[in-house]
């Protein structure tokens, strides 16, 4: 769900903070993705180098969660919200490539295919629920934080 919150929510959050300036929104929205691209390669390399997946996934996901919390707390303060979005992007995007190496490491043949189907089904469900939940919170409270 963090991936979808970042993918759909990041540009909207930045746009709201820079008062709909499209060029500035695009430039600022690219910062978390650029940082995530660099870190994603480093985490994948580290995971392969140490032949370890669990901690790399867990710590990356924890960083992503921490970033989303920072963003929610400091949503009205552009630099801190952008810092939170950057941490969230780095964490979520770094966990994904390492995570996708796991199904075929534990399963083979039709089991691997079935496992990937189940993972994709859950991911698609999160892809539907994340934007719905964020929109529901924003329409109910008038902002992204959920605070009244």
C-alpha cells in the first residue's frame, strides 16, 4: 500500500504545498524518486553481496513506514513533508526488488507461479484500496493527515 500512496499521493501532496505550481510540483516530486533509484540499487547490491533478504526487506519497509509517518505529521511544512516522502520512497522502492527475489527462492515450478499470482492479487487489492482510503480520509477531514 505504501507504493500506491507514494505513486498517487506524492504529486498531489506536493502540489497542495506549492499551491498548484505545476513546474515546481514536477521538480520537487522528482526528488524522492531520484533518491530512491540510487538507494534501490545499493540495497539490491548489498542484499546480493551478503546473500540476505529478510533484513534488507524489513529495514527498507520500516524506513518507508517511518517516512510516511513523518510526512503525515509534517504535511503542512514542505521541507519536512518532502523529507518524509523521500524516506518513504527510498524505503518502499528499495524493499520491492529484494522482495521479488523471494518467491522463486522458496518455490519452484507451479508453486512459484501460484505464489507470484497470490502476491500479485494482494498487490492489486492494495492498489485499489490505497487510493480509496486516502481519498476517503481527505474528503472526510479536508486534508491528508486524517486530523479533524
